[in-house]
C-alpha cells in the first residue's frame, strides 16, 4: 500500500519540509534545555524590583 498516490509529489515535498522543520525545532529546544549555560542575563538594576515605600 502506498501512503500517497503517485500524483502528489507536491504534498510529499511539503510534508518532508514540515518534518525537517519540526526536527530542527526539536533539536534547538533540546539543545537549549540541555545547555546549563543558557540563562536569562542577570538584571543589574535592583532598584526596579524594590517594593514601593511611602
């Protein structure tokens, strides 16, 4: 059994491209999650986070 009829080369190409994009996205996410050095830059202005006192 064929998944696609022979005349759907365009659909096949689009699905392949979509699959490659999903794989690339997954690799990037896994790299960022696994990379311990990937953190938000530290805030230098601590005054912004102090509670307001009157």
